[in-house]
């Protein structure tokens, strides 16, 4: 299913669950669709698909409603004969695990595997990589920065790089030259992120190679909507161009 179709299925599942768990509405209202969607996505990625909404006969609450939504969502997928993204990952892993002939064909044709933004991968995705690569450890490379992990709400895990180094007997190469950001941006990132990971590369060691040098001063803006963010970026670019500054280094 597409992201839009998944959202519609979760919305319908939430409505079905609300009818079954009536007491929840009287105890604080229904969770928002966005909360239900995040719960479904995170549960599926982590393999926490429950089989019952009520546990030990306890009075139903918000979590019971979310679990009932997950059960209804899974039932809707089964009825439609459909799968979502998490299913694609898990099912591919099952095929590689249970069908050695398929695994052998894939590994025989494998030349190289490069995984970008590795910090946003999940445990099932790492397991899938292990199944794909097998003992051909020299053919896989992971690229990313654990300090930039932003998809924990969709199941990305901390410690993925440490697991990668261990599972694939890999070595770490630190890239300490930044050609994208100005010196001020690199310094600001180092101050904010600090020692946010156990990787050997310290943010203080990053050398800015941007042609704008120091760049424009850092401006912190709180934007509550996408439109607001677009407005401030456009205003910053326009202000830089009107004053003759290099606008590419201003955002």
C-alpha cells in the first residue's frame, strides 16, 4: 500500500477499534489519527504486532485502543491481500532465511551494497542486510551520522553503527571535511550536537571547506508550519541578495 492508502486504512481501523473499545472515548477521547499512524508504523517496524486488544481483562485505555487499531489494520491488510513497507522488509528477510537457493542467487550476483543515511535504519533492515550480504563483508558500506538520526518515530534504532561494525567486521572511516556548510554552521552544529554518539569522529574536528568561509551569522527561527518555514527561508535569501551577500551560504 502507498502512504496515502496506509493512512486511510489506519483511519478506518481506528474507527473500528473505537466502536469496540467504547469506554476509551469517555475516559479522554480518541487518539489523533497521526498518533495512531505512528503507533502502527513503529509497532510494525519493531515487530510488535499484538493479537489481542485487551490484556488480562483490564479496563480498556488509550493504549488498548491503539492496539485494537493495529489489530484492525492488520485484518484490513489481510482482507485486501496487501502489504505495507514494514511487511516488505520482514517478508524479504523471511524469504532469504527460508530459501537458501534464493539467497545464493542474490549473493552470487552481488557486487556492492551502499546504504546511505544509515542512522535512520531499523533493526529489521539491518537483519535484512545481514541476510543479503552473508559473509561477503567487504562488499557493504554504510554512510551516515548517528547524530542526525531523525526517524526514531518510524523505528530507527540507536546503536546501528556499532552493530554494523560488529556484524560486518567493518572499519570506521571518519570524513572530517564539510564542503556543504559554512564555518558558522559547522560550529553551531558542534555546539548543539556535541558528543551525541559513541563514534570516534568529534564534531569539533570537522573542518568547513565551504567557499563562503565563515558565512552569515546563525539565526534561530521557530516555525510551526511548513508555510512559515518557507517564508523565513525566502526572506533570508532575499535579504542576503539585497545586501550583496552570498545567499547560498545564508540558509
